[in-house]
C-alpha cells in the first residue's frame, strides 16, 4: 500500500509560514491546527524568512516605453495577419468558383 503525498497550495503554505513567523503560537500548535508535521511548518517558516528580502529588493519590471513599443508591434502584426487572411479567403473563394 502506497501513501499519497498531500499537495499544499502556495497560499496555504504562505498562511502557515506567516503564522509561524509571527510567533504568537508555538510551531507544534500551528502544525496540529493545520494537520501537518511540525518539521514542515519549520521549513516553510525558514523559507519565508530567507526569501522576504527578495520581495523588497526587486526593481519594478514594468517599463512603460517598452510596453508601448511592444503593443505597437503586436497591433501591426495583427493588421498584417488580417490582410493575409482576407487575401487567402479571396483566393480560396476564387478557386471554388
């Protein structure tokens, strides 16, 4: 008989890790409340504590000028593809006659 591992959502992991990081309740109480092993709670807590600085250290990935340029390119490509599609429809229609 094989045991199936439970899969926890990232939201659940974050909730449990934040609860453990706050330190209001001991890790064993949090683990019991959520029906998971205390080692798992400690691992999630450690990972959260290590990765929090990454969140605040990132630069915003949004570049307005690059986004507008990319949008313009995509609209031009849509226009070209629409023209090609209309041309192909006319050719197929002419062949069917």
